[in-house]
């Protein structure tokens, strides 16, 4: 295999443990294949920071500007009252583990200027993973995350496991998606619903591939770098809301007699669940590894529980956020683990589900169902032959 220089565009900058783990997984896997992989330091202000207001007196843009105002206020509040320790831990991880270098690029114009410079010449550009194709209220879709921009080196363009974040996409985005994907050389998505969306809009057959955390699979090297963490706790990793997951975590803690530990979340707007801890990104993985049980409403919290063979329950996001459950449902269905999924706050279901954990098949998970050939779940190529999941996991090496 010829060593290639590969540029990755994803949410490598996010103050989110799962986002950093998927970024780490993809880069480390590419490095393990013998390539030189690095992140293009595209960090647009609209993600997490809100960005710029647009025609604030135009009623049609009220929702967009309201979301921008909320994110800008949250960013200001976070910088004033957030954990300085964790902010430093995240930045250290980005610089020394992810290898992020160079100035921050905030716009498509700046990205294109970087690609036109000697430092920005890549053999291959990869977009993914994470919800980079999920349109935001403040921006909509971003052409950069579809690799739909000028590239002076003419790099090969590959989408590896990006997610639309939901089961369907508003048809108002169809024209943009069709145009953005027209120049993609290798096209894959993370969920089967993404395959359906791409097919509906473009007529192309995308491939459903594992999240980069599953692609890498082995986090032992990262665990060796983690700080010392407690053991035997119920690890409660909540994103977006504490509704529903709190009740489930408390039931599990009562059943096991173990204390609840929850990692600090800069975006938390709910009362803490158990004791708040402040792990580094590597320490977050260690907190899962050393736990007696994991309760999470996060996709990557679920994935790491599976990879580290921990007993776990995944709690569905409630109400309007329920559409985001598509990602984790897709994963659990493919692994025949839907019995680990509990609806938000379903106290009646918890005892029955919990009772199966230690008396049933335990917590050794068969990832070969996801990685290996499966004639029933793997999609077909255009020639109507089944494309095995083991081939899917090698998509990047096949295309490089």
C-alpha cells in the first residue's frame, strides 16, 4: 500500500467525549494502515458558538437567530463558569493525542485558501464521522462537511460514516445534498436510514459502515494514558437532557448498591445525577472501563460500553429529541441488543430489563454480527451482490 496524506474533516473540536472518540478512532485506524492522517482544523463558529446573526428583523429567520443567541449566551456562560480543568484536558487531548495543529479555519473561504497552500495538499480528503450532515437550525447544511469546495490538489474525496442524525431529511435540503454529493468518490454513511436518504435524493447506493470507534475497536493504548479513576460505580453519561435517564440510573444504583458517577458536561442544563466527576477524554473511557454498570442516552456511550464489554442500558431521548434515537437503535438492532434499550423514565420496564443483565448472556458482545458478513443485513452493490460488513469496514483501504 502506498502511504497517502489524508485530511479529515469532522467535529474534532467539540467539547463532547463521543465526538473526540470518533475522531480519535478514524485517525488512529488510518495511521495503523500506514497512512499520514491529520485533521483539517476547520472549526466554524456556528457549531456550539452560534456564529453571526443574519437579518435579525426578518421574521422568517427568527428561529435561526434565536438559536444563535442561545448558543452565544451559552458560550459566554461556559467561558465564565465552566470547568477550566476540563477545558485544558480537552485542548491537551486535541493537540497531543489527535495531533491538531495550525490556525483555526472558520469559513469555507479559509478552508479553500488552506487547500491552495503547500501545507494544504492532500492525496485524500475524508469527511466523517459524527452528525456533520445533520442540518443545524443556525446554519443548515455545510458544504465543507460534504467536501463540496475547491481543492487545488484535486484530492480523492471519501465520506466515511457521516450521519444525518435522524431517520429522515426535510425535502427542502434535497437540492443541496444532491449537488454536494455529486463530487464524492467514495460514499458511505453510519446508519441504514442514511443509505435510504442518499438513495432517495441522489439515486446512488451508499454503504452503511461502522462508526470509527467500532472501526478501531481497541482503545487499550488510550486507556494506558488515562489518569487514575475510581472503580465499581454506575457510570451515568447523559447528553442533551437528564429527563428519563436519571430515573433509570437511580434504579440501577439501588439494585447494585453502587454510587452514581456522572462526567461534567459543559452543556448540562439539568440537576446533576449522582456525583459529578471531571475526567480527561482518556479518563472518560477509563470511567466506563472501571464501572460496574453504564447508563447512557448517548450513541458513543453505548458504543464504548459494548467495546469494553460492560453491562449497560441505553435510555431513549424523550419528546422532540426522540428522532436522535435513530442512531443508537440502528446499532443495537444490528447487534441484536435491543433489549438493552429502555424508553426514557420507564420505571416499570427497568426491573425486568435489569434482571436479565447478570442472569442472561452476560456482557460479552458479539461485534462480528456488525463487522462480519451477514446476508440479511448488508446492503447490495449496484450489481445486486451482497456487500459484506467485513468489506464495509475496509471501505477506506479499498478506496485508498
